[in-house]
């Protein structure tokens, strides 16, 4: 059902694969999924879930390789992880490779396979794939765009002004995201990056005294062990409207207008099936994500003393109570 403020895109209809997947068998075909991050990181898990759903019942053999570069951030580790992923590709001999997020593009596709014969479908590349030279002869995919402007429009009715703050874990992806918000969307933020959960709390309290709304970016999966403590902290200490574009960060924010990781996986699986049918990657246009889910955190609403309109509650994909 299409909900107010939520753009819904049917991936299967875009590719016309609903009947195709049921009518055809791809037995003997292989797809390798390279995950830049690690199992248990909600974004990666969502992409993998979408891939599995998109390939379900097709007979395709799926193998998953994880680079674990969210928890290990050095350039040396990234290089080694790329080499290990390449070795996995050579051993498995897939017909198509799906590669999620920027590090797989940077450390695997570009140095080893760009413009080669093995087809690649990327997903989760933030904002612009052009910096990697995509699309190209053997590479297509889905770019990841955060629905920040839509989120801010949802927050404005609860804010006293329009000055924006930003807080997120001090990781490369978040720095790139903030730069995209500025250069692509034309938004200006008072920025703050946290080193650990304690720093996250401290800087959040400081930021609230400077701005009218705060965008809470991803914790990079690095604060997972402190999730319960952080949730209680944000419920008790939120004094200005807050929002996030990640569903797994929704317990920390008043509103989430979240990207749907599963959309990235479903689209990628559909593109892989098209390629297995003989379509060249160059014939599959690069697209950006379209889906979004509104999540409302009534615990934080009560802490802020704001009343969420009934119509907004009805339109939400999820309500945290």
C-alpha cells in the first residue's frame, strides 16, 4: 500500500521479472555476493536479505563473501580484504558478482575487474558511482541516496527553527555522506563526529544547544554493544527534534525516514537475473533507490512533549512505543 510521504517502487515490476523467475530455472548458474562489511551490520544484512528474496526459487547458487571493512578501517586491511575477495571470485567462478557498498568497488571491482568480462552489479554506492568510472562495459548497479530532504520536511513541524545539526560515528562513509548533503543537496549542518558511545552522548548534548533539528547518521554498527544504553539515553535527553535515514537508528531518533536496504538487494538480484538471461550490463541503466519507510518513535515524542498527528501515525511503516 502506498503511504503518505513514502515513495514505493516495485523492483520486480521495473524489471518485469515476477513471472520470469517463476517460469525459468537458472540451475547451474552462480552468483557471488561481496559484502563490504560484516554479518550483523543491519544495512548489509538487509541487502543480503533482498538478494536472497530476489533469487529465491530460481535455482541460482549464491555464495557470500564478507570484507569486514567497517570494523577494520585501515587502508592495508582494505587492500588485503580486496585480495581475499578476488581469490574467492576466482575459486567460486560465478556468472555474476553483486558487490555492496563503496569498499567492494574500491578494493575489488576497480583494481581487478573493471572493463573485464565478468559482469558486476553494484549496490549501496553513496550518491555517485562516477568516481569509480561506473557504469562501464561490465558494471551496472544501484546508487544509494539518503532521503534527507524528505526527512527534514517531516521534522520541521516539530522544530522551533531551521538550523540543522549533524552527528554520526567518525567513519569515512559518514564524512562522505555529510559532504554530499552539502554539495548535492545544498544543505548546511553544524557537524559533530563521535569516537565512541560516550563521545556520542557528550557531543549530542552539546549539539542540542546550538541547533533546532539534528540529523543522526549511522553509528557504523560500531555501537551495537551499547545500543540499549544509548536508546535509554536518547529517550531521556532529546530536547530538539531528531531524525535519521536508517531504520536501525530509529530507536535513537524522533523520526526515521529510512532507506530500505532490502530494495538494494532485490534490485541487484533482478539485474543479475537479467544478465544471466543474456542482457549486457551496459543495457541496464544505473538507478538510485526510491523506497522509503517512515518510522515514528513515540518514546522520544513524549520526552520532547510533542504530539504526533494521528494521520502521520497512520501513514507510518512502524511506530516505536
